C-alpha cells in the first residue's frame, strides 16, 4: 500500500508510524485509518520489527475523528458513526493489543477523542511536556470509543474516568503522569530524541518474552486468579523455551549484558 496520510519507516528493528495530516492535527479520516491498520499489520508480520512507535507529525498526536468526514459541510451523504468506529478504529485497537511486540505511543501534542484512546491502548504512553489528553466525545454528544471505556477506568479509576469522559476536560501530560494514565513525560525540546531512544531500547529486549507478557496482561482483564495462574504457567513454559531465555541466563551467570535476538 502507498501511504498518503502516514509516514512509515523501519529503522533497524523499529517500525515507526507517523500520523501525517498535520494541517488538521492528524485527525483521522477513513483512508488514514486504513493506512494505519496496514502499517501495523506490516510490523506484526515482519519478524525483524521488534518494537513499534506511533507518533504524530507537526504539533499534534491526533485530534481524533475528522468531523468533516463524519458531517460533511456540503451536506453530502456521510457514513454512520458506528460504521466509522467498526471499520476505522476497532481494527486499530485490536491490532495494537494483539501484536505481541511492545508498542509505544509518542504523544507529541494534543491527543483528543479516538486519538487519545488509541494512545492509551498502547503498551507505553510517553508524552511531551506540552502534550494533553482530551476525552472530547461529550462535547458533540457522543460516547468514548476506541477502547476508551475499557482502558481509561482501569488506568485511573472509575470516578476519575467518568469525570474525564462526561466533562471533556483537558488533562495535561504532567497531570496524566501523576494519576498513572501514562508512563513518562519528557521536555518538549528533547521529546523526539527520547522517544526514539526508548523504542530502540525496547527493540533490543527479549521480544518473545515481552510479547507473552502482553498476552498475559490482555487475558488478566477478564480472568480470576486461578485461571490467570494457569495461564502464567503455560506462558512461562513457552518463554523458557526461547533463545532469549537461554541467553539471559547465560549473561546473568557471566555478569554481562544479554544480547537478545528476539527469538
């Protein structure tokens, strides 16, 4: 697929997806959503890609859905909102959660609506100190989508998530860090360098083990303790058969850094 609304590159073992509609703060239209799905699938299927970064070009991460597509100003026919959710956003969130490689959201500016919730679905959310998060749906009479009602209460608790979603108040990156919504905040002038450094670090770790950890965490949302203990036993068996496990033990005994190969 040729990308019109993304910049997609592979740098060493890192897949980098730049949302690229900076004139509208990287808001999603249906073609950009399809391109994002395609780029994520390429990262999933390429065994040389061991970590993924999703970030935005320009001043914003993503302002969510492009309302000019959902409500065309010329009065032309528009798709049902549910169709946009089903075809554009749900596949992106499913890919983010099912790809067994670490995925980092590098939130360089505003993340609003679906843009915020796509970021929160990632394994790590790192942000510029100038970034902000807005559950903007209530401002136009909609409900949060893109997994927001699933992940946000689990990150910050039900009372805080309810307030964010019903009031639509902006949450600054430092505040998001303080309440446990995101992982780290970096100064704006070093953010891009820090994001690249972090995702390249992840790409050098034990990829299979990280992927199995992600699978266990996904299942933990729905399981009781006994079920989860059994899953941990099963996945630990799989992790113990990887080359990276053998290398990790050998490096520990030899008192050196491991050279993980993601196998």
